[in-house]
């Protein structure tokens, strides 16, 4: 099963063709960490503050599993 | 007939319910007459009526979701709203309409033209006026039983303790993470629950931060990210998003005031008006 990746706010504009309704289906790479996935997407890990794997927060070094749902969020502070 | 109902008779309306039941609602004129008779003020008149199951007309449509005891509890509650712009400008109006009895509204800024797209209290007439002062006037004028005080001040570690002390809930309607971290620290020190809300573009986040429990550091790291890293810098704060996030914040604040279950510690409500979608994420 592929990984399902959902991007938030500014990250959506950094991945060409991203559709917020469907997210991205990406090939599962055994042994890849959340950070590895972020780099594969061409995003800067320093600008990502919240990583959610299957709805729970995760660290950059968390190893991903087949079929994981990954949400990536930059800081959001506006009011 | 109890004495209160006899006194209020000219001002009472019987509201029928399904299956032959009914309840009484009292008009503002009746509450004012009662306040004049007993000398306790409008809020006390409302409390006296609610105790007898008589609903002030202005709160009648809250009935059903709220009990008379719930409504009285809100009238006896005190909340602070930090920031009176996009989020806070609506949050303070909703809290006043909800019937929260005491509101402290804090903002150091004044309205400017670029606020007009989203900030409820920004109008061509209020441009240049301090947001906190406009907010307090608006809340008091919406609900004269609400004691609303505006404080024109920029918040920081030096002045927050006095602002949050004694509140039952604080609503975070600020516009930058650095100030939000200070607010969270002050609320933890005072033992007051904080409702956090933030937005960028068409997305928003809401979290309830209890005095002990996960908060902004679990969300964004040990130190606040620089202001220019916030997604709102690029995506702006368009018209619909602050209203949606403020409404969710007030809903969580109401549940805290009433002792009802709401968002649990460590749960992050993520709202995406673009999709649209709403999901609950879990920290830790």
C-alpha cells in the first residue's frame, strides 16, 4: 500500500500538482524516516513543525510503515 | 404563584414546548423592573429569574443546549480574551452574547484599514481606535449584563499574571507564536485553562491547553518559531477563516466553563476550509 501524504498551508504550494482533497499517494520505501520522506518531497525539514503519522505526532526520525498516513504542517500563528 | 413570578407577570411570556409542556421567558423591561425593585443590577435579576427557571428573552434560544443552571453558571463566569483582532474581535462578541458575565479584552493595537477584510470590530468608523476599547464597548452594548473591560496593552511576561488571575478560562486570539508562548506560561502558572486558536490561509488549529498537559511546545518546539516562518505570512488571513476558528474557540471555552467534555488534552483540532475537512490529531 502506498503512503498517503497530506500537506498543510504553505507546503501545498511547494509540491507541484498537490491536490488538498486527495493528498499524495507516494511509494512506500522500506526503512525511510519521516525526514527522508520530507526530503523526497523536496521540502525543508527545518520549516516543518508538526509531523503526524496516522493522526499522532511523530519525530523526524520516525521510521514509516507501509500504508502510513503522514500529515506535515509548518508553524501556524496567525489571528 | 411564587412572588417573583407575580412581580414579573406583565413581562412574562409562556413559551410552549412539544407534548404540552411550557416554560416562561422574561423581557428586558421585566429584568430592568426587577433590578430597580431589588437594587442588585441586571445580571442579578437574570440570575434570580434563571434560579426559578424563567429565561431572560435574550438567552431563550440557548435553552435546550443549555439548562437554566448552565446559563447562570456562564453569567457567574469570568473569561479573558487576548487579542481583539480577527479571532478576538468575534470571540468577545460571541462570549458576550453567550452570557459570560465578566470579560477582560486585551490588545495593544489600533484598527487599521487592512483589518477590514476579517476583523468584526474593524469598521470605517473604528479605524485608528484601540481594539481593546472598541471591543469592550461592543461587548457591553450587546449585553448590558456583561461586565466588559478593555485593556489597551501589549502582553508580555510582566503584565500577564494580573490579567489571567482569577479567570475560569483564557482565550488565545493573538497573532504571533512568541506572545502565545508567554500567554501559555502565564496560564499554567495561574492554573487557568487556555483555549488556543491560530490560522493561516484557509486552515486553522484549535487546542485546549490545561494547566498541566501538552501545549504549544509539544506542537511547535521548545522555542517559538520566528514570526516570518508562520504560514500566515505567505497565505494571509482571508475573510472566512478567523470567524470559523473563533467560533470553535468559543465553543471549547463554553464547555470548559460548564465543566463539559470537549477537546481532550493533547488533541489538536485541524480545520481545513479549503477541502473542506475537520480532523482531530493527537500530540505525543
